[in-house]
C-alpha cells in the first residue's frame, strides 16, 4: 500500500482533474497542497534533526557527568570550570584533565613549561594553576601565539579547513593582562619560528602544542622534542581531529626520526608524548 504525502498528492493528481499545465500558468490547488505538504515535511525533519542533536548532547553530557564524578580532585574541577566559564579556552574538560595530569606528573622536575597556540590564554592560565596546585609554587610558563590567528605562511595545501587569521579575536595586550596574575608567565607574540630565539631555556618539563597546522606543529616538535627533560611530557592537541589532519601528519613525521618518546593516545583527540630516553 502506498502511503505518505507524496503518494496522497499523486492520487489526487491522478483522479482525472486537469493538470497544472492543462489549467494554464496557475499551479492550481493540488500543486499548492503538495507544496504545503512538502513544507510541513521539511519543518518536521528540521525539528527531528534538532531533537537528535539535543539527544546526542544529552548522552555526551551524562557520560561526562558519570566520568568526571569519579575525579575527586576539587582543584581540577575548580580550575577547569573557571577557564571554561570565562570563555577563555576552546578546550573541554576532558582535554583539560589530560593537561592537569601531565602538569602534575612533571611539576616535580621544576622545569619551565611552554604553550604554543594560546588564543585567549585560558589553557595557559589553567596550566599555571595546575603547577601551583601540584607543587605549591609557580613554574615558569612561556606562552606563544601570533595573537592574530593562523599565519598564512604555515597553512599547507592539504589543510583546506584551515583559514588564515582564524582565531584572531584575541590580542597580546588582553592575554598579557589576563595572565598577569602569574609572575612567572612570559607571553611572546609572533609566529613561532620568529620568536623562538626568545626561549632561552635549555630544558623543558611540559610542552602543550595547540596550533592545528602541520608545519606549525612540526616546527614545535623539532624545537622542543630534543629539549624535553627525561620524564617531561609533550601534549599535542587535535591529534586525529578531522579538522586538523596536519597534527597527526606532523607527529608521524617527527616521531619517525626520534625514538626517545613513548606515545599515549587518550580518547580526547590529544597525543601524549613522554620523554623516556
Ligand atoms: C585552536 S587555537 C588555540 C586554542 C587555545 N589553546 C585554547 O585553549 O583555546 C590555535 C592557535 O594557534 C596559533 N598558531 C598557529 N600556528 C602558529 C604559529 N606558527 N605560531 C604562533 N601561533 C600559531 C593561532 O594563532 C591560534 O591562536
């Protein structure tokens, strides 16, 4: 049996009444009805799509509630909620949890940390807070960004989803002011390879690399890889994220020539590299 609006309209059109063409230029009441029905269907589909999205979000939220409920580190929850609610980071709580654990693991080294790709400064603020919570004192943190978004010179042809100037709604002055809460944070403005000479530290305990692009990621890995202390950790953001294929490509290229890291892949689109040799 045929059902549905289309089928119903086809029966109406096939009942012997004159077609729109036979009636002249006016579409006629049957065509109007079919258009109305199509519009109703489209509206219903739109509603359904919205409901499916809402349901997926609810499932994700409830899974996260169950998962984060198990983390009994109040300092983490406070610090993560603060930067998320301030709108200063694009990172969600799951990725912040990886950073928190990395900071806690390396803090005892007492070495400087670096973040390349800081945007509005929230993830750098979070890292500095994590060090404070771990060892009760600040550790030096270098913060690097163009503060004008992705540089044209670093976007490859095989990165069609990356846009020059994306993430430019920030500024050096604003981020410096926001991070001035921490005496040991230094903010460096510029494309990474042009400011790298200002990073005088020879050894690093933690590097958070969140630059989305293949070449930018590779530049960072080539600079920091050899400078990480044994036991130090590199966290690469957006690893295997569909919109940032360059991150995984850069990691593969770099790790093909450096076997001094253990690689850990949590379910957060991050790659955690632990310097072991
Ligand atoms: C996704 S955003 C960083 C998000 C940030 N970590 C957060 O928590 O919201 C990526 C940043 O990488 C920066 N970036 C990309 N390539 C860079 C390069 N070669 N030198 C400096 N900054 C770069 C962009 O300016 C952009 O602000």
